[in-house]
C-alpha cells in the first residue's frame, strides 16, 4: 500500500539512511510506544515515539498528547504511553 501524503512527508524529513526503514514501519502500521526520552537531553524534544521492541525512533514531540496525535496521523498504533 502506498504511503499517505503525511507519511511521505515524514519520510522526506528524516535522515536519508533511515528512510527505507521508516517507510517499512509506516507501511506496516507499526506498533509504537511513547516515552520521556533521556538519551539526547535537551537537544531533542522530550517525548519519543519509538517502534515497539526496537530502538528505532519515529519522531519526538513536546508532549505525550502531541506524540500520540502524530503517531495516529502517521497510521501507527500506540500500544504504550509512558509518562
């Protein structure tokens, strides 16, 4: 199934070396978890959206609500949101 416009726009903004994997996760409607990240400090927004069972980040957002909304808009399924 082809990517939606929102998904294609998201893939276009990630690092080129991540685009194929990002596309695969988006096409699959991957399950994701949302958690407060502490790996990148203040260089990155505080709430990460990561593919469940992996270390692959879809994106980061300012709040858990924004992260949930973004994940949903990308066709991803939030299975856990840790605050």
